[in-house]
C-alpha cells in the first residue's frame, strides 16, 4: 500500500563562493527562494524547513505557492533526487516522477534510443524497456521518425515522445510539477485521457501547480508553501 511520511524534513543547500549579502541582493527583487543563512562560515539556502505530513493511498495532495516557495524542491525530495538534511522521510510503494518529462532525452539519439535512455533514467531494466517500447511507439504516433535523431523533430514531436515515455509506467506514487499537457492539437485528446488514466491508477498523487482551480479540481488535500515552510494546510 502506498504511503509517504515526512517528519520534520528540512533541505539545505550550501552555496560555496558566494556571500550571503550578495545572494540576498540577487533574490531581493523577486522575494522568492529559500531562506538564507550561515553554517560554519558557508552560505546556506534553507529550501525546505521542518516539513511534516502523512499521505496514504487515495490521497491527492496539491502544492501551492509562488515561484521559489519550495514546491519543486519538495517534489524532488519525495522523488529521492534530494536527500533531507534533517528529519525522516519514509516512502512505501513505487514512484513515477513527471517533474521533468524531457529529462534524459538526448537530441542526437534516435527516438528509439531515447526510449531506452529515458527508461534507464526512470529506473527500468532493459527487459522492461523492451516490453514497453512497442506501446510507447504506437502511442506517440511518430512512426518512422523514431528511427531519426530527436534534433530533427519539431517541438511538438519531441513533447509527444517525452510524454509517451514518461506516462508508460504505472506507479503507486505519482509526482507531478504542473499538469502535463502536449501542445500538438492532434495528440491532445488522447494525451489528456492517458494522463487521467495514470492519475486514477496511482495510489498517491502529489501535484504542484500555480492554479488553485486545478488543485481544487484534482486534489483532496492542499498545502501552501512559502520560503520552504508550510504556512497553511487543509
């Protein structure tokens, strides 16, 4: 059964070679980003501060907050990309991360080669990738273009390939940074249905968005982040 538990989780990034005063000036105009401080003489950005939450199967958690509030950092921490600096993070169940669908896409490699590369980034074995490849190819609708380098694709074709690969694996925990959409008009309808199917089959969804309307529609729990801290939850 899917489960996520965070107990007092904080994430800090040391910034070497930059003084706190200059970094503060850089961030002052936007009033975004984590809190800045000093630890043993090193400038540190406090990206997440003392995050505590519990999620179980059936939970759909929405993350709201301005740019730099900590939404993407929290998603990446849940995905295992960032390790907590302190606190305890427990995850039960397989994880699918749709934070950056284009991660692992190599422009000079063919579409088929990119299916393998992206699959490896997603943690799949070569045997699993081989089994999924025919379905990914069919869903993408790219046909013979899959034998060509991705650098020859239009932007829409590249997005179709990345989307088809990223949504090919079902997982207990689904992490999303904004709702995935594909700009190709001929592809949009089936992509939306595919996205709905992936979400409905996941045990837990964590969705970061700037849209309160989308969060209200898709989620049964919401937290608001500011400077890496939870300022409101429901």
